[in-house]
């Protein structure tokens, strides 16, 4: 059978790998070989403990890029991860090319991995995007601002995009690969598995969108064990890097609620300081289907998988964005009326007040309306459709007389 490579380069958290696992498992059951090239290998033992999958380190940009203003479009996100100079980008692209030569994929499934897309231009493998709307910007020129609250000058969008295209094309020329006309050409692939719903798309005005439904794993993980008591059940999936991490824990601890916290990377000092009869820490990822069915509110940063799992269960959210994609998702939830968003730059926030606000019946009613609207969403059926499409792509990419796995730079 065929060899499939899944590529993840940018982002953090469980959602990238966890979201693709149902598809990967189905492809393997159908006889395909699947290799994962991952940005972060530190949680492989947690996420892939029951899967004997070959895993490789993805080429990633390690130097810290300083002195740049906050990114306002996709091009400026690329500047932070190696796209300021052709020399920096070329090293990453050649790393991906070397990985392709080792794996020899017939199909490349691209999570948030723009450099894998650059490296694969001109090669004969089939290519599919897989992920939320943020990973698949609309095919327009220039691409839209990712800071809707700011009045970004149109010239800045054009100039930053042109700079990114010039750097990419310099590298592509050295590789004798087809150049880009505009940055959107980078995402010209054989299939775009746009794994979200229209209301939650990071780019709500996307033309000609085909939505496949959200990606998340609902049934894996440990069962939730809630603190005893009679208060509201609140699940908090938060990271210690958030600027108000300890204030959030303090306000959760002091409230009349039963709180279950999953905070990857939290040390014993934090757990001892904020743990209480009403607040417990869960060390391992939890079964989101159980969590969302039993809780009254989810507190998170705005990762697509957590947000969608929560809304499909008809539960409201309190959102603490860490990154621009989180902010865009949070804005969409607020637009739905299904949650409350904490602005990234606001100081002196009363999380007690926001928790009380987010638990108001109106938010749950709007979340329930979203769940009712997508009550027929079936992830098993989604995976079947995606698998069938992958088979079509593989059939088209493997020419007569050529063995599977013959693709190489």
C-alpha cells in the first residue's frame, strides 16, 4: 500500500496530533503506512501510548526572532519562524526535503506546516491540508488581517506579504521549484480538509469554503473525577505561560465551584499552593466527551478542538487567548453568544466576575443552540469521508508502473 506522511511544524498543545489520530488509525487499518513528523515530541508517550507509529522530529525554527511588531497577517507570522531571510528558510526547506527523501511519501497531510508546503512544491506527491481555518488562509491577495480590533493599513498587508513571497521564491529558485505569484499559492493543494464549522472559521468571509467539521478526540484520556460538593462544575484547561495563570487559579479556588484543572507543565509548587477540596489538578489529559457532558463551564485559551468539543456538548466557555488564532476563535464564540472572552491586553481582570458572567443561563442557551444545529455531526462518518478522499488522492498520485513510496526529492 501507500506511504503517508503527516507534518506538523507550528503551534503547541495536544490538539494537532490528537485531532489527526482518528484519521491516521483508519488509514492504517486500510493498510497504509503512516509516519508522523512532529514539532513537539515531548508528549508522544501521552498521545500515542497505544499506537505503534513511526515518529520523526519535524524541522523547526529555534532562534528567537526579536524586534518585530506583533504579527497582523499570515505573512508576519512566517517572519517569526524563519522567513525573514532566504538563508534561514532554505535550511528548513532542505531539512524537510531530506525528511521526504527518507520517508518517500505518496501523500503529504499538512497540519500547520507551511515550510513543508514550500519544500514539497515541484514534487510528485499528493498534498492535503488538515486543520482549522487558521492553518488554511483564504486564497485572496493580500490575505486578511488577523487583528480585527486594529486598523491595519492596507499597505502593510501588501508589503509584508510581498516580502514573504520574495524570500520563499528565492529558495524555490535555488531548488528549481515552481515560484509563487502570491502567498495564497502556497496553499494550492489537492485537498483542503478544513476541519471546522462556518461559525468558528478564523476567516469568516472565506470564499467557496467546504467545511469537513471539527477535529478533536472526545473519548480518549482519563475519566474526570470532580471534587465533592454542590457547586457548578468547571473544567479549566490552561497553560502556565498565561500571564494571569496563578490569578486564574486563585479565583477558581476561592469561588463556590467544583473545579478540575488540567495544566500541562505545572509544577508541584503550584499544585500544593492552589489545590483544595474544591479544586483538583488532573495530571493526564481527560476524556472530553465525559468532561463536557458533566461540566457547567469550560475555561480554556481558545484551541479549536477544546472549543468545538465544548460547544457540541452545549456548554459555554470562558476564553483566555494566548495567540492570535485563539483570539479569533474567542471572538467567534462571543459572536455566537456562547461565551466570554478576556482581551489579551486587559489588566486587573476580575476572573470571579467573568466566571459568574459566563455561567449565566443565556450563554448556555446559545451554546445549546450551536449543539442542536450540529446534532447530526458524526466524527466516525467524517473520518470515513476523509479516508475515502485520501484514497482518491493516492490513486491519482501513484502513476501506472511506479511502485508506491517512489516519491523523493
